[in-house]
């Protein structure tokens, strides 16, 4: 499902074994235009998530039968639906792992309802407005053996398709469309998420790190993405790569 605008009623799936929390979220989000359903086990949650009946998923890490990371792993094989992960307070490892596996954002389980609402609106807006946020009309970009196809939102390196998350693709495309120019974290946030994120800027580094691994790019001797200390990131000008 990839409409060009947000659905009138956003269908949310909460996968969390805390029944009381799920009820509280449903009661809060209902009047805000969200149709909320819940699953309280990993296996049941994954089955519902794969049904294609939802626009966004709130996913807890700690679940019976199957944890949130395994659900996310299985889900990303078939869908790029926005996923907002719930992590234990202060557990940076969970946040990093979740983002690297394809989560769109995260919240500690001590979140406020106001912050939850802002994050949900941000991840759904970014996802369903992909077509409106492309930086230019070029169908594809070639950089050495790297091909970035905007129409299909895919990238290939040496003929092999890169398994990129939606945010990783957006970051790669944004950087590649501005070769030789430093993009700050704020500029990258604008390109991939919009201004609704408040604490997401540090997550940009996690997504860039994961993107580099998939590109086989050594940050000490980069071919594609260079870190500019205290500034941001820069896509290395392809003219310097023999094109």
C-alpha cells in the first residue's frame, strides 16, 4: 500500500503483551483519527502485520513466542510498512538494533501520549508522501558501479540489489543527488522525515552506518559517503571516480 497522501483514517496495529497499555493507546488515538487494533503475542502480531490491513505498526521489543526484533526481521522481508518500536528506558542497544533492522523510529516505554502521536504522524507522513518528497525528477543516478533508481526506489551495486530500508534509500538518494556538497543532519532529516522528529537526529548516524555496511563503504577510506566532522555527510563527487 503506497497512496500518495495520508489515509483519512490511519489503521494502527499495536503488538504488545501489555493489555492495559494497548487499551490506553487505543483510547487516546481513537478520537485523533486512528483505527487501532492490538495483538498480544509475537506470532499473532506478525500474522496480523502481514495481512496488509494496517498503515503503521507500534512494536514492542519484549514479547512472548517471538520478540520484536524477529517480527521486524520477518516483516521486512515482505513489507516496508512504517514501524515504531517501543524500547526499555535507556536501552540504547535495543534502539540501535531496531533501527538497523529497519524500524522507522523508536520510543521508550515511558513515552507521553503527545509524543506518541507526533511520532506516529511523522512516520506515516514520511512514508505515504514519498512521491512528493523526491528531490528531482531524475529516474536514476549512476555512480561508478552503483545505480540508484528513484522510480522503483531500489539501488544496485555491481549488479546486485541492495536490501535497503525506506530510510536508508532516502538517505542514499538525498546524498547522491548532491555530490560534493555537505548535507547537515537537519537537511537529511528534512529529506527523509520532515521536521516532526525531535530526537531523531542521532538516529541518522545509525542509519548511515548501516547504509555504509551495505555499500561495503569503509568510513576511513570512503568511496561513496564521507563524514564531515561537526557538519554532516557528503556523497563523494562521482567525477573523482573516473566517470
